[in-house]
């Protein structure tokens, strides 16, 4: 099987389930050794590592709260005991509170911003010294960054901040040959979506409005992350790639 990323090393936050899991396995299938960051799902993270090892690649999982720079620093210290460099960073871990804006507190706002936006910068600060001349950093975002979604305003604000930060990092890191992009996924039926009170409505609306519908899988989102890791994407940076089957263009 062709492995265009053979010998590369990837780190995926939130890599134990959903889009993060699919991304870790996709990059492994393309030839990468893989490191996972997880928050509280140790067994699931180790299960992903086992699958990566079955493909013949090195894998390790590290516990970290990506909203906490100290915790991320500790995880990278452990990472450096297993890997000597890093080629790809996927900032996928996310968290949010689903409530009307007027019911939100400063604590809610900070938690969204720190987990969904600040984490990208923290990961970059730790990863860039290990990336040498070249590499790719990819952050997962959502349509809520630019569209109003009920009960999603604080998460949406953090995703908008994430995309702005990615553009800034792309400009700063370009001279090092490091590219920074975002992947904006449509409605994916992952564990995270189960927390949405309007889950069924979202899935039905997505199926109805999406030209390429009716569903979007974590694996299809992972495919887009993979594309941005390829050498052929070597001049793509500061970009947000929509992977939604055309949902965003359908009114």
C-alpha cells in the first residue's frame, strides 16, 4: 500500500475518539508514527495506539488538558522521550457549553476560548522547536465561526478566534516552512453531537440541505486533514478548508 507520509511523525489532540481518532488512523495508514493527546479517555486512546501499531508504526498516548499550557508542556516533555521530532500537529480537542448567550458566564467564555483557541497556540509553542524547517499544523473548526447556531455562540466565538489565530500563525511560521490551516467540518454524528439538544434536527437539516449528502463521517473529515499534510499542499497556508458536502453554500 502506498504510504506518502512514510517516516513522518504526527501528533493529534483529542485523538481517542471521533474525528481525532479517524485522523490518527488515517495518518498512520499513510505511513506516520502517531502520538495522541487525550483528556480522560485513556483506554480509548490506547486502543487507537494498538491499531496504529498493528499497521507497523510507532504510537504513544499522553494525558493533557489542552486548555492548560502547563499540562501541554508536561505532555510534550513525555513526547520527547518517545519521538525526536514532529512533522504534523492536529489541534482537534474541543469543548463548549451549549446555552443561550445571556445564560453564560465568564467561566464558560474562558473555558471555550482556552480549550478551542488558545490550545492551538500552546500546541504550536511546544511543537515548533521540534519541527525544524517545515511541517504542517492543522486546527479543526466549524461553521459556527461565521454562522449563528442556537446555543452555540460562545463556542462559535472561540472557533472564529481559532481561525484568526491560525492565519496569524501561518504568517509568522511561513518563513520556517511551517504551514498552518484549518478544516471546517459540517455536521458529523460523533459523541460530541449527542450533547446537542437539537441533534436530530441538525442531522435531518444536514441531510436535506447538503448537495453531496446525506451524511458526513469522521473519516471524510480526516481525509481533508490528510490532504493538507501532503507535499502537494506545500503552498496552502492560512486557509480554512470546508468539508461539509456543500452544506455551507446551500442557504
